[in-house]
């Protein structure tokens, strides 16, 4: 799998056909992300990987090693700003 960006809205297509709904996707910039495990200021510069549709982590999951950016700004132990453009252009 390859990271393509951040959906900027929620769409429920439970009862629709594949491709019946569309969303706007942000493909550049800094995104505030929530981490599955605790991080620290020392993690600035680390790669970030998807965990699920709501969480990321600095350690790739064994089944999903999907790179989604680099930590560029520490906020607290579960939040940081991630530069997603590096994943889009990788």
C-alpha cells in the first residue's frame, strides 16, 4: 500500500457501490496526528507509519508498513505535527 494523503472530510458509503462517493484529499503540509504509543521531543525527525484510520506510530506495524510522513513538531506525548509531503513524494 502507498499513502496518498489525508481525507479532509468523512463520507459513509456503506450502502453504495465502490467509487460512488468522493472526498477531498490533502497531499501536502503539516498535519496534527495522534500517536498510538507515547512519543517525546526526541522523536522529531522520525518516520511515521499508519496504524489505522485514526492513529499513527513511529514503529511500522508488521502487517501495514505504510510510511505517511516525518515528525517535524512535537506537541505532547500523543500528538505531533507530521510533514506528509515527504511520504507523497517518496
